[in-house]
């Protein structure tokens, strides 16, 4: 074997060993416990504020809530009754309105044939083809 082949083989082996060492070091760093993940779940309980007792609802509060609920039910019933009345009136109007007789479709009168004026205003009609999208100009004959 030549000297360069041996050197390239040793360099490749050294590269593989270096990559394996870096990979091992990275896995060691990522497996360390840091932050709150290493603490038990109960460790933060002393940080939370103490639970306060919610005030009891009084009889007046309950009575006011009942009155509001009854008012909502009455309003919903009024809306439903008004909706039913509108539907009833619409049905009565539809029954009272006579149906319209179908009308004949309008006919279109034929017009004179459309002539196309290709005059560009230059006064000559030599069909030179000059202008946008008509080629490069010159005689096409």
C-alpha cells in the first residue's frame, strides 16, 4: 500500500472516532435534569396563594336571579308569539294574492350585420402588419 492510502484510512478512522465522541457528549448533556423537571410535583404547592372562601349567595341574590330568569322566559315567549303571527300573516297574504300569469319571453329583433373597420387612422390600407402582435412589419406577401 502506498503512504497516501494509509494516511487517508487513518484520517477516516479518526473522523469516525471524533463523531462518536461528539455524539456521546451531546447525549450526556441532553440527559441531565434541569429546571423544574427534577423537582417533585408537590414542591410548588407552597407558592400558590391560600384558597379563599367564596361568599354565600343571599336569599335576595337568589330571588333576583329567579326574577331575571322569569323575565327572560317571558321575553322568549313574546318573541315566539310574534314570530308565529308574522308567519300566519305571510301565509294569509300568499293565499290571497292571485298567481301571476306567465308572460311571453321577449323576442330579439335581428340587427344588421356588424362590419369591422380595420382603419388605423393613418389613411393607408396596405396591410403592412405594423402594430402590436402582428409580426415584425414589412411585406408579408
